[in-house]
């Protein structure tokens, strides 16, 4: 994987993205040449239209990232990828058409954009037919050797077999563990020189997956592997990188303390994040107040009670604040106390079902962002009762409050809506990853991917 601003991107995704960007540039140039020949116009030099071409390619490319074209589902399903491509290119062309209307001459002609859209669809689909099928093969997967043959090694074996996995386990080495879960593992005593063994297999990374490390670390082996230039990783760091979450089953306080993350450099990130929050929330409120007002009226007409719902939530450093949303449930929804929303929850009103589905009920939270109680990106804030219960049942739950809560977050785009302790545990693993690794780059990625969640609201309640 390639690490960009503390966030890992698979080599296959990076390769596909670069090819797509180049093909979008080619589609834009071909569309310009085609339209110029149709009307008998001199197309001019390439340098004269370089900026519009790059703008076209970048806008469509960002739209592709937003709707999940580079997600694991799109990488393994051609039908899924084509559907997302069509949506992304359509959104990109609409955005460019609006820009051309606002600033005439700054982009392509709208007729040229139509040609560019059709050519882009053909080229991008052809790209996936030609090289997309190779992205899941061993040619694009890292060759990993696992030291260990217990339960952790079995988890790595299962993870490597998932579709879209970026690595393949080429060998398991049993290290005198009492409970062996990998029958095909090779005993360490059967290998004379582990360094030569690694070279012969073409291993690019070794993962230490021992259940008990106290007084059992194979230091000589690890040193020999390291001096061969092969990357050595521990189990928790490997899982974090491959899954984008922190594994609560194996992580311990010392790993959190000594691993990369929670750095002091985030002071700059926090300042830029706050500036963005102020500007974006003020702009969003200015643009969406008619929508908020309209649906506030519809909420009032649909059911008795106030249009807005105010509730205490836990924010930064465990401090409570008032969260404001458009009301989507009956006024007596919490007469017996706060509880998670169920599927087809009878407390949700008719208008409430719609505004939850398209996330309109979240718009008033922009005021909380402007005030500084929330950010656009961060862990979702929970009610104090839930937080108290979850802190008792889940380790490290309080650490998610080390960053501001957000309207959207890493857990929201990676895990469907959850309404149980087990769901909260899974979402906490993503929240901790964000709290440990957040940067402006990750925030931008989450904001873009939120569009995918809005367009395909799986699991919304």
C-alpha cells in the first residue's frame, strides 16, 4: 500500500486512478478535436486548452471518488463499477455545465462536454475490462509471510481471501504455539535459514501474529528478515492498515502509545479544520435555509410538536452540548428514555422517513458546526446515557472523544447504521482509526465519500 498523509491507499487503486485520470484527459482532448472538426474550426494548440482539460479531468475524477468508483465493490464487480461510473461522470458533467454557465468560456462548451462524457464512459469501461480484471490477481498483491499459526494467523488467512484484498499469504511459520489453527503451517525448526527462505519466496512483508509475545519474540529471526530489506509488521498495525480500523481484540495501551498517530503536528490540521468548518457551515446555512424552512413547515403539518429536535449529546473531551436536527420522530418517542432506532421504527413519522433517507434532517447541525460544538467530519455524537453504558462495556470508548464529533465520519462511510453494542464496537474501531490518523486529506476523502452514502443510503434509519 501507498501511504498518503497517514492514510493507506492500495497500489491497485492508485494504479487504476492514475489510468482513469489520463483517460479522462484523453477523452476531453478527443471530444474537443471531434467538435472542432464538426464545425470546421481550427482546434488550436493543446497548451491553449490545457487548463480546461485538466479541470474537466479533475472534476470528473473527484466525482468518481465521491460515489465509490474506487471502493472494493466496484473493483470486484464490473456491473457495480459501470453503474457508479455513469453516475460519477453525469455528476461531473453537470458540475462543469453549471460552471460554464456561471463563468462563460472558463470550461468546455456544453456540446463538447456531451462528447467528452460519452468518450469517457467508453474509455473508462474499456480500462476496467483490460486491466481491472488483473487488479485482484497476485501480480498486484503483496506477498506476505506470517510468523504464527494460531487464531491471529487464521484471521489473516481469512482476510487475504476476501475479494479486493491487497495481499496474499505465501507461507505460515509455526512458532511452537500450543494451539495451531493453520494445519499447513511450516514448523520453524524445519527451516534452516529464515532469511534465505524469505528471499526464495519473494516475500515483501512479514507479519508477527503470535498470540503470546512475552518471552517468545523470535528476535534473531526478525533481525535477519529486517536486514534483508523486508518490511516487518506487527499484527495490530497490519490490521489497521488493511482494514482502516483499529482492532479492539488485539490492541493494547502500549501499542496506542508507541504507534504512529495522535501526533502534535495535528495542531495545524486542527486550525485548518476549524477554518474550513466556519466557512463551509456558514455557506451551507446560507444556501440551504430555504430547504430547512420548507421541511420544518412540512414536519409541523405532518405531526404535532416542534419542527426541530433538540437533544443533549457528548462532544469534545466528554463535554455535553445541544444537538439540533429536524424532528423525524413523534414527540413522545423518548418518553421511556433514549433508545436506538430500529429498522422500520414506528416512532418515525412519514416526513421523517424521507428526510432521514436523504439526510435533510442533518442540515440544522451546521449551526452546531458554526458554533464550534461539532465539526463536519468526526465520530457521531451520542447521548450521555449511551456513552456511559458503552464506556463500561467497550475498551477505549472514551478516546473517541479526543476529537470533535462530526456530521459525517469514517465509521459512517465504512459501516452501515448500527443499533446494538456489537455494532457500536465495530463503529468504535473506525472512530479510533480516525482519531489516531486524522488529517485534512482524510477529512476530504470522507466528505467526498459521504456523497456515496447519500446516493446509496444502505442501512439508514
